[in-house]
C-alpha cells in the first residue's frame, strides 16, 4: 500500500510554498522529485568514493566501480533483462533512442525499408527516425490514433509490413495518458522481420516492466522521471543485436586495444560507454531503483489509478474544460492533458502557478500529435505516488479559480 502523506516527508522539495501557497507539484511527466535516499546516495559517492571506474586499483576506484556496476545489476533486475551486459548507461531516453537509430539503424536499415512509429510519439522518438530515413533513403510511416486516443491496432497491422525494419512506439503517451500494447506490436514487428524499439520514459517509473515478456529488442528510459538524477538513462538491448552493433562514441574506456591505424572494442556493455561515465548519477539511479522496488511498482500503478479515478470525473465536470485521451478513468494513466475554452494553456498554467499548482503547458515535445488533435498546445497535470487527493482537489480548485478570473477579471 502507498501512504502518500508519509512518503511526502521523504521528498524535501515538496515542503515549500510557491506564491504564498503550499506547493502542489503536478509536472511529474517532465521530471520527478528525488527522495532523500537518492540525494544521500549522490552525496555519499562524492564525499566518500569519488574516483574513476574500471581503471584504478586503489580503494576508492574499486569502491566506485563496485557501486557503479551494482547499479547496472539493479536495473537489470528491475526491468528483467536477461543479463547485466544488456543494460547500457546513457544520458537518458533521447540519447538511447539516438544510439539505436545511429548504430542499429545505420547497420541494418536499407534503402526502401520502412520505419513505423505513431502520431503520439515524443520528438525524441520521431526525429532520430526522420534522420535515419533521410540517411538511408527509407520510408517513415505513422500508425493512426483512434477517436478515444488509443493507438489504432488496425492501422498498426496495415502499416507494419514485410518492408518494415524498425517499429518504435512509446509504452505510455506523455500527452494522451494511454498505455500502448507494445507486446502485441512487438509480436507484429517480429512476424514481419522487424525489430521493436520501446520508449519507456513514461512507463518504467509507474508500472512493472518486463522487457523479456514484452519481447522488446530495445527499451529506453530516463532516470530523472523515476526519482533519479538528470543526465542518466538506460538503453536495454538484446545481446544478439548489441554484439553486432558498432559504438556511436569512441575514446577511452570502451577500447580493448588501440593500434596505430585501427582499434578493437571491449565486450558488452562497456564497448558503448566511451569516456568517464556519469558515475555518481548512475549510482544514484541504482538507489532510485531500490526505492521504487521497495514501494512496489504494482502498488505505485494501483495508487495512481486511484488518484485518476478520483480526479478525472471532477475535471470532467468543469464546464469548458476539454480533456484529451480516454474519458474512462480506468483507461487513463496519471498524465492528464486539458484545455480551458478561451484561455491559452500558458496563461492557464501561469494562473495555476499563482495558486501554487505546478503543471506543464505547451506542445510537450509532441507537435505531430497536437497537430493531429488540431490544437497548438495543452496544459498537462501529471501525478505520481507522492501526490494526494488533496493535490487533486487543489488542481480542480485552481482551474475553477482561473476560469472565474479569465471570465470576469477577478478571483
């Protein structure tokens, strides 16, 4: 069970006022806050163990290396990778997707091949494929979305063909709040000889993820959206592909031997991790994995479902408020995008901030989706396990106050 009131005491940043109001932080889809356990882990590394990894034989270097590789093993268990060597440290989801497009894509995609994504993808899961398609003269195709905001599986079956080389889809939409059937998409991709890439930025922090059960060839996510630091993320890849792929960055750490005219690479996973890695943040990501594992991802998922079941019907009662994605709370994650008639999303977000309620406004790095929905921008509230029903009440009250202000010029 999740006791959000008790948990909040472990997140010092939540205990503050914004514009003379207690902070209600509802921008978790952009980045989550960090518990003391993660902050202390980061401090402990720099205060006690700060040294480079894999290179030194002195005590600090050995301690740092042990903690760094232990973090990799924690991630392996967290997502049920087959082995730790399939877990690569990157800067985040964006870097992970770019590595796949540049390394796997350049090696295996041929002229005339097809790359299939969807209209609901984050820019990080669009632009690398656009660039790959240009480099290789491949065709980029889009799976359509149903009127309710779900990925259209009929469209998916039409778009994924024997010409498809790569299918890359978000596990959870960062705007529509839907969970996509990535295991079914992986099955479709594999039937046609394609690989399945999953953007897990919005899924790994909120629900149990088993990359082997999904049968993803690659799975990408970020530390900062799961109570970890910024600047650290993960690329999971099946060994059968990683062994065949070339690194995209070169230098120290990733080499086996450097000759005058050629070099050879280390074994997995280190052949992809050139230079001094982000050691402290990787170790702190391991602490975030420990923290989330102790809470239980199933518990987190169920608690967020309770919050959505509480707040979504209340939002639906507000006249002039359009909510994007499924209208059934049981089909909607804690990401809720909305617009208020006659009020620009940025103005609405500013008004909510004056009430101490932090939401995101803009295109959420999903311009093709917003164009598809025929809106320039939306406001977005996104919940996490440290949010409470009181936070939901404050959101509703702040929207009502903003509606009154923009209608009558006063609160």
